[in-house]
C-alpha cells in the first residue's frame, strides 16, 4: 500500500474551473478534508483504489454540478460502504471485468434523484440501498451472483426494487435469474422496453429457461420485448397471460430462432395471446430463404389474436 501514490496535488481538489476529470492510473486516492469541484461535470475513474469510506463520500458529494460518472475496475478493498450521493448526477456507470470477485464484502448506496441512465456490470454486492431513482429512464444491468446464500438474494431484492421505476431495461440472463429468485419480485410499473441479452454461455450459468415469464408478469406497461429464444423455455410459458400481452405489447423481436418445435411453440404462444401486437421479428440461424419461408408459412397459418400483426423473418 505504501508503494503507491496516496494523494494528488492539493490544488487539484479546489480547482474551480475543472469541467472534466479522468484518472486512469493504479494508485490510492486519498481525498483531503476540504475538496470543492463547483464546475466538474464529468468524472471518470479507472483502476483507482479508494482510501476509505469517507474519502469516497467527500469526493462524490463535492461535485455539485456532476452529470456523468464512470467507475471502471476500481479497487474497493478498503471500502465497506460505497456511497454515491449526488443530486445533479444524470448518468452513472459502474463496471468491472467479467466475474470480478471480492466485491461481495461491500455495500453500495446510491442517492441520485436526477439519474436518467444507470449501467451496472458487476458481481453481487453484500447489500444495496438505491434511493430516489425516480427519473431513471434507461438501465443496462449485468449482475452476476457468486454466492447462493439467502443474504445475497435479499440484497438482489433491494437492488431491483431500487431500479423499479426504469422505463427501458437491458438485462443479462444472470440478472434475470437473480430477479426471479427475489421475494417478493418487485413490480416495474413504468417499463415499456425490455431487452434480454445473453453475454454468458447458457451452460456457464446452468440456465433452465426460467425468469422471463416472471418478469413479464410484473411489467404491465411493456410495449417492446427483445430476447434470444433460448432464454424462454416452452415448458415455462405463462399459464395466465400477462396483462402486457393482452393490452400493451406492440413489438416482439426474437433472435437465434430455428425451425424446431420448441421455437415454434413459443412464437405461436405470442401470436395467440398478444392482443395489440403490431410486429413480430424473428432472426433465424439460416441463410437460405427456403427455411425462412417455411417458418413464415407455419406462423401465418397459426391463430393470431392481433389481426394487424406483421411477421418478419430475417
């Protein structure tokens, strides 16, 4: 620890004209007691190690005009409570390498009433307190559980409850798996767009095809759904049709589609139950038009609740 630089020139912490601060260096950031960045709007920290909890709090609270903040691969070995409290912050990114570990000892607190974009890609923390995220429009969430204990499932519940006002959500498979284990599963009353992405191989997370049906049941205003067909097991199709299917869902986009029974069952379920569906787009694994035409003809011949639905095979 002593071999690293533990401070920056004192004059930097009182620079009133600084608008953008980017620190990309492996060192220990020890923020002095007096710090003031009255005009700082962008803060980007990479590989920085924070000195202690108070240092973190002083830095973030001193940026009274901050709008963009990126915390990338920073070390939190000295931190027990990572507190981001800022009432001007609009865009927040916290990202770590794939399967980054040892983050589970720390709590994360975020209080940002002006936040409109949140990108979080990291292992599960020990606990979360996400407050006043009422303005959240878009979130990119890739949450990976490294401990199956009930403590971390409780933490997941608080995390998802904190972002429940989001309107557009890009969601990893691992995040969806965690959400489905929450008790209770929080509602997402404002969500209109949902994209499920599969960055991790399904074998890596032992995916069983559960979760999406749970999420559809708590998103009554959902209008657009995008997902890989593998994330939705035909054995877990909702018995009770979600209300968003009946009244709101206008567009569905499915990728990695094949002309197999399980894929067709899922597509036909959507067509049969989506009452206001306008467009179903299917991205296949095929290059030849013959296979695509076969899929199209079978779907066109199946029952459709929405007569205005257009089916596109790509």
